């Protein structure tokens, strides 16, 4: 966007976050996404605000109202909200589109947080304020992406794993294609209040995403990845314990009980939820350092690529970057960042790179 003539103002929570932006001459500001007063000053003079804050529920949901109100006070024309494809769940039906009703009963809490955030934003818009456009990307990959960086580090440390053979659909969108969607959502007329699914043009599996990285790092897909079983759903007892731990009465005890009493109380709650899980037909994981979460399991078992046809029709979105070109750029960045092993390099050291 900076190259296309836009004046970009990054707003970060801490000055240390400027490190990755230091090579650009940008007018950055520091403000928490839940601090309306700081945000009003940060948004001053801006035409469009892109809400891209990530974190726990307090940030995902509780940042919506302060951000929207600050944008309204600062005279912002439009707020582009980066939601997520997971509002439709991790394995939506192939016919799912933007007209499909959203529910807040997903197994993974993050999905419900994003649903709640979208609902709050639409509710606020009904009473005036800046226009709102919602984007629902999936797995944002490319240079600096956690999906690329963390996989390369895990592979170097012998901890990389994939569900089965990686045949599940990866709802991918290269970061350059997402930037294109943000630009269109910022300036296209007649889309106030609309939500858009956005993704790469190709249908991509997790093996498509990861196999070129494995090859570039001089590893073997069959021998150097841990091909693991899908994680079964949690038992009802474990779900109850998780809900109990997050409840207001239990959380309020954290600041009231002596440390040893608190530790004993939470240990007792955890013991109540320790019941046998469904036994997996696969062998146990080969290393205690490898952790496969239920979320990862669901994500890598997706069966369908959702259409971004609405974004094509109303935004004019047509992904500029092909998957092959995006992968070439990504591998070049891995080499530049030092993740590809060089002569005399040892993998444990390579895995420790930031």
C-alpha cells in the first residue's frame, strides 16, 4: 500500500513492535486497541482504519467498541475489520458463504470470539459512525508468517508434524493477496456493512503449503515429519473443567487466596477433569516436545475451500499472486532470514533463529 501512494500509519501496542517496520519511513503511533482516548489521537487525519488486533478474548472482543468509537470521533470514513474464516468453523460445509448464519457454539473459543466481535461491530454501525467492511481471511501465509516461520523452526528441531499426510484443505491466502483485499475494502463504494470471504485462487492442501518448505530445507516429507493422528474431541468433563476455570467466581479467587491454597484448589479442579480420552488408533507421539492441539487437528482436517465469489463481484477481488509465485517469494524470504541450512550449519541452531 505504501508503494501505491497510500500514506500508512501503523498503530502498535508497544514501541518494540516498530522493529519490523524500521526500514520504512512511517508515522507510527503507540496505542492499545482498548484505549479510546489514545486511539482518537492515533486515528486523527486518517480516512480508513484497518482493525488487525490479535490476542485473547479481552482483545478480540473488547477492542471492538473502543476502536469503533474512536474512529467515529476522529472522523474516520471507513473501518475495515479483519475477522477470520473460522467464524464458519474449522470444517464448514462446501456450500457455506457470507449468507450462512453464524453461531457462537463452536468447539474452539477463538471462533466464538470472532463471531461475537463481528456481531458487536455490526450492532455499533446501526447507530451511525464510520462505514464498516468485514474481511474473513483464512491462513495468512508468506514472508514473516507464523505458519511459515514456526513450521521451519519446528522442522529444524525435529518437532514438525502434520495430521495424517497433510491432505486436508488449507484455507490459504498469501499476505500480498490479503493486502489487495484490504485495499479494495478500503475504497470500493457500496459495500458498507458487508462481509467478505477472501482467499487464494487455488485450492491448497496442507501438504501443498508445507512440502516445498520441507524440500527447501533439505528434509524428507516421509521421514522428517511426524505424521500424527487427529486429536479426538475433549470429554465433557474436561470441557466442564475448562469452563469452571474461566468462570468469574473461580477467577476472582486468584487474587484472594494464599498462593498455596490457590494452587491446591486449581489442582483439585484439574484432577476432577482428568479422565481417559478416546484412544487414538495411531501410535503415541515420538517426542514429549511435540504437542498437537485439538485446534490444529480440526484445522488440518478441513474438507472444502470456500468461495470468494462475493468478493469478486462486489469488491473486484481477483488474487494477483498465484500460489506458485507466492511460494517462490516465501522460500526466498526463508533463505534471506537464515532458515535454510547453509554449509556447516547445524539444525538445532537454525531452529533457534527468531
